[in-house]
């Protein structure tokens, strides 16, 4: 009986230590990494994926690869006790299972692309890191920024082009994070006829006839700037092309639904508005 009680005592003390020892965290999603930093937990991060680019201080941390091509070995090399990611990050399930089988806790959050989804993700990340009370101040900041958003005027018709040079050009359809951002900013998606992304064609571009063409900063750069975009067949025939209405934003800020959501929407709304805000 004494041995049994002793065993229970040892197990209980081990559980207490596990709950009180600060976790060593690897984040496989840029939005999760940003939330961790905003929660004051950046010092707990021992590794991040390559999409974790904000704040700037995250760039100093060890990189474990791109979230869609990460290996379990690269993650485990950082000796984490907790690995955080989202379903949208796309890390392979078998890789996450390998990490779990090594005795590391893995939490994959579902992220909804909405204001409420951002609030929930903040709460979920804080809870997983055992600091739920820290979420309140960050959510208040999000709500304060959202209250300052002025929607774009004129209900602009916006076409988002994902570009990696002229060889890879896709347009955003229904249900994409960028469509949600366009709508929240007061615009409308120029190509809602299909879901997800589809290759850009001259015919679809001319038919969409957007008021504004939206790209990532890196996307426009890959095309050689505005002149390169105008040389893409069909662009010059659109209202956006004729009026040189090309808007660019940082990719993570535009589509990450991070704690900077309100600031992202204010920037987007100002860029796509048909008259000055």
C-alpha cells in the first residue's frame, strides 16, 4: 500500500512539474507565431516555419522549413515540448503523427477567416500555452483596430492575382482568405464563379474587368513591376489596367488574419477605394 501511494505521489509531482515548466514551442504557422509574440511568449519559441516573418525578431529563430514540406526530424532537432500549427498550414498528417510519437504535444488549430475567427484563434493559442488570461488584452487591441476601419467607397470590383512570375499566375475565387478580406474591406471579388484558385486566362481577365487588381508585394515584383503586369495579355484592356489601379500588400498581412487584422483592412480599404477615404 505504501509503495502504491508513493507511486501516486511521484506521478502527481511529475504532472505538476509538466504543467509548470515553460514549454519549448515550435510554431508551424506564421499567424500562430505572431500571436505567440503578441502574447509575450516569443521567448518560448525554439523554432518556426519560413512563413513566420512578423515581427522582425522571429527571423532570428531557427527555421524548420516550409509548413507544407516540413520533416519531423527538422522539428524534433529543436527539442520542443509543444508544436503548434493550423489546419490551413498544410503540414502533412503523417509528419505531425511522427512528432507526436516522439512524445511531443501537437496542437493543430482550426482557423476561420473572419474577425471572430481571429479572436477565437488568439484564445485557443493562449489556452494551449496555459496563459488564457493573456488573450483578453490582445483581443481588445484587435477590436480597437477593427473599430477604426473605414470601408472602401464605391464597392470596387477587385481581382486578386497570385503571381510567381508569368509562368505561375492564379486568380482567387470563392471562399479564399483573400476574398474574405476584400469583402470585409468593402469590395467585391471579381471572380466569384469558382472556388479556390484557378489559372489566369486572358478571356477570364477581360470578362472580369476589375476596377482594381490586387497582388502580394512579392507577386508584382516577380512580374517586373507595374510595367510587367501591364504586359500580361488582357490586363491593359481592363478598367484596372487603363487606370493603373494596381494595389499590393504584404502577403502575410493580407491573408493571415493575424492580430493586425484591423490594420490590414484599413490599408486594403484605402488602396482599393474608388474615391479617397
